[in-house]
C-alpha cells in the first residue's frame, strides 16, 4: 500500500534507539456520537496499526469525558473530538484537533512524527536527517 513508508520506517529503526520508539503513543480522544470519529474509524482505524506511523506511535483511545489515563500529561485542555495527541513517555509533543480527512490526516501525522522523531534522532545519535522526512507528507 505505501512501500516507501516501510523503507523509511526501517531507516528510522536503524537510526533511533528502541526505547525512543517504544515510548511514543498516539492518543485518540473521542466521544460517543462523534461523526468525525466514526469517519476516522471507517477510513483509518483498520490500517493504522499496519502502517509505519502506527508502529512508531501505537494508538490508544480515551473518551473525552473520562479522566486521562495515569501518566498522561497534555499541554492544554482537550476540547474537540477527535483529537489526536502524540505522546512521548506520556507527555504531549504534538496534536491534531479534528479529523480533516484521510489525506490531510496522514500529512499532519507525518509532519508531527518527522518533527519529533527527527529531533530525537539528532539528540540520541548526533545524526541529522539532512532535511529528509522520515515520514513523507503524502498519502498512499
């Protein structure tokens, strides 16, 4: 489906230490009756865990009206559903508010992962990505 992303994910695995990847989570904040959450489920949920993005940041769901899970810290209140919060070791490092459709979702998520993982790569290994995207901002 997206073979270029698989190759880039393999490069990412080689560059980053395993603990850095294991700590990432994509928290999906949703609520019953949210039509945009249902659309995300139809368009993305089944394939997400099979993608490089899904392997880099496994999905965890939480209801917007429920307390946040222990160990999760967000930088500002959660207001909209769906909201996708990229967490590193439980702390927010990026956010997508709303679901803008499949193409925009992958692009925004790719940019969020590039920004965060590219910075981690430089911190942990001293290697710079040279401006290359680890997750291209293109769809399928």
